[in-house]
C-alpha cells in the first residue's frame, strides 16, 4: 500500500471519528442530530471509499485511468445514480409517509426527486448529440 493511500485512509478515518464523535456528543446533549453533522459525516465516508478505491482523496483524473478504471467509473456512476433515486424516494416516504402527492409538504424534496429522474435522460441526449456532431466532422 502506497504512502499516499495510507495517509488518505488515516485522514478519512480521523475525519469520520471526529465528526461522528462530535455528532454523538451533540445528540446526547440536545437530543437532536445536526444536519451539518450528517452532511460532513457522509462526505467523510465518501472520502474513505474514494481513498480505498483510488488510493488518494481526490481520486484519479480521467486521463490517468486505464480501461478497467474507466469501466469501473462508468458502471459505478450508473449504479449510484439509480441507488440515489431509490434512496431519495425512500427518504420522502420516511418523512412524509404514504400520502397523496398533493398533500406532501416537502415540495423541495419532491422537486429534487423530479429533477433527478429527468437529469440523466437530458444529459444523455445532449452528450449523444455532441458525439454525433463530432463524428460527422
């Protein structure tokens, strides 16, 4: 294991422990989970997995990846997109319950879920048009 990977893993674990410890302390004191704690804890988990996969916090640049690494990025991007959609719908049902769409109060989350369902096809369309235009030249 390279030195950079070890340092990245240690820093990621320290980040998770520090933020998780602070969040636990705040939770015991105030009986509330802070939104910033959740956000930064999840970012720390993302850094940890980034370090375990690529060996550094920033990951590899696309031009530095071989074919297998590019394939890993492509497949994981598609899978994570659909997992994120399912999790967002799950969060909506968790916090709103099973109610008619007209009675949902969290309009921002519904809007984000709707955008998430439409962004992928829109981007695929734009990329395909761009690639077709480049292949015609």
